[in-house]
């Protein structure tokens, strides 16, 4: 498809120090931008201390509040279907 002279010239252009230097600089620039973006747009982390799972499960089972038996928020009542 390409002539032998065009292939040699294309190889020389791609392997020239200017093209390689610009490629390396662009890759480093993209990594820098990605790093800075991750610093500024990090999701906020909770500052609460981590509790081991065993203690956390025991703590949650003691503090579970029962479901109220009165009216629900929509004012609907649970009734058995009439037969």
C-alpha cells in the first residue's frame, strides 16, 4: 500500500526524539490532571471510627426500635379481607 520510502520516513518521524518527548509529556500531563481532579472531587468520607462487625451487629440488634402498631403515615389501616 505504502511505498518503501514513505514507510521509512513515517518510521523516522514516529521514532524522532521530538515526537517521543511530546508523547511522554502529554501522558504525564493527563496523569497530573487526573490526580488533581481526584483530590478535588473525592467523595466525603465519614469521620466516625470504624467498629468491628461483631460489635456492630450486637449493637444494632439492641437498638432496633419496634415498628409502631398505630396508624401508618398514609392513614391506611390493615384489615383482613372479608369472606
